[in-house]
């Protein structure tokens, strides 16, 4: 297949070498998907081989580690091709598949200890996400104080500016900065940065700008230097606000992905005999599975609600609106990822596909029928 693609794409790549980087990005995305397809079945196989009770409960804690690993993998390998959609790519690949296999574990081992351990891991994740957002808010408040002090406006307020007050004016101030400055690495920005570095090195003598023949005086040097420092602080402020928006988007998308994924197979469907997870499930086992999954779903819904209310109080805007905006803007990518992984994780365990998470493949040893 790769040789065929190489033959087809070779003339196009010769005409435009930039296509080579796009092909490399596509290959990296395929590699990430392939590692997900390999990693989680191996985990599930090891989970099935574990002894019942505390061993499986302890081994289920590998799932958060796997999720973190795949988050980092998708972020660093796919951010070049994904751009601003990197949060969608990370959440609806790493987090979505992890949430599906969490439900697999609770179906195979419906114990309260396993469910409680996964609940604790989920609660810890929510706490860490809120903590990361608070750290960014603190940095935004500190930068806002420096800007107020440098502009010598509201001098008395600069000492009492807390995180709450800084958050109230965060988005309007950042929008104004984005309108006034260019955040692209253009030639003009590079020239301006070079001039700024020269001004910072020389205290009294200023290099002439453009084609001026007379050097600037010390008073003008102070003004230009102050403006340069103010611009740097405002650019830093806007970058921190953008980072905060990405963090809140990632947090709410993660909680959303974990809310929508709890799945229980229908027990009374005629084709239940062809699913390895529920083929030998009796009514008692089904009741425990449903109870554990519903309990876990309730905890996920509670975590989603708590996270939404907490972020609304801290950021002074509704993250639900942000969630709706992202899902509407990236609807095609979200639906594609959900369909891909839900169909893969639920249908791949059918006997018809020849996939066996126990790696026993008993159907190969059964006599063939004509």
C-alpha cells in the first residue's frame, strides 16, 4: 500500500515539497492511532489474566497512566498537523478510548473496589486540572499588576488587585491586546525585536531607527524603552489568557468525553453469544455490572457539574458555552473520532472479526461446519 501511495504522490511531491511535511504529519497520526490499538488490548489481556479482587483493582490504576502517556503522544506528534484542533485530537482519541476501556474493566470485574479506585483517580484528575487553571490565573494577575504599575494608572489598585478582579477584565483586555499587536512571526516583528534588544543593551546612546540621521536623546530612550517593556508585558498577558482558554477548553472537553462514554451491552439481544465480554454473563453478573457502570456514570456527571460550576466561578464565563462552541465548530472531527473509537471498541470484540482479548482463539480449534 505504501509503495502504491508513493508512486501516486511522487509527482505531486516533486512539484510542491511542502506536501512531504503534510504526508509526514498524516503518518504520525496513523502511528498514534496504531499505538492506541495495540496498547489497550494488551492492557485488557493482562487485566483478564489478573486474579480477581485486589490485584485487578490495583492493575486498573494503570489506565490513568496509559491515558497520560497517550495524551503526551498525541500532543507532541499531532500538534503540527492539528494546529488549534489539538485539544480535540487529544481528548477524543486518548481520553475517549481510555473511558471506553474503563467501562470494559467494570464490565469484566464489577467490584466496588475497582469502581472506587477509578472514581478516586477521576477526582484527582479534576483537582489537578483546577489547580493548573489557578496557577495560570495567578500568573495573569501578576502580569496585570505589572502592566498597571508600568502605565502608572490605578496605582492604588495595583497593590490590591486580586485574582478575582483580574479575571473580570481578563477577556476584554486580552481582546484589545490582540487587536493592537500582531502575534505572527513576521519580518517587521523580527526587526522590532532586534531594535528592542539594541535599545536594552545601550543605556544612553540609541541606534537610529530607519533612516534618521540624528541620535535620540536620553528622554526619548526612556520612553521607547518603557513602551517596549509594556508591549512585552501585554504580549505575555495575551499569551497567558490564550493558554488559560486552552486549559479550560481541555478540562471541559475531558469531562464531557468521560460523561458520554459509559456503555453496557444489551443483555437480551440475540447476538450476545458472539460478544466475549457478555457471552457467559448471568443475571447476577449483569446486575452488578449495571450498578457499577451507573454509579460510575453518576460520579462522572457529578464531576462534570462540579468542574463546570468551579470554572464559571473562577473564570467569570460559562465553560458550557465554550464547550458548545468547540463542539459546533469542530463537529466533523468530533463525530469522526466518536464513531471510530466507539465502533472499534464495541464491535472489535465480536467473534466475527476474529479478535480475542484473551489471545486463546478457541474458535480456531472448533470443528468447521459445512
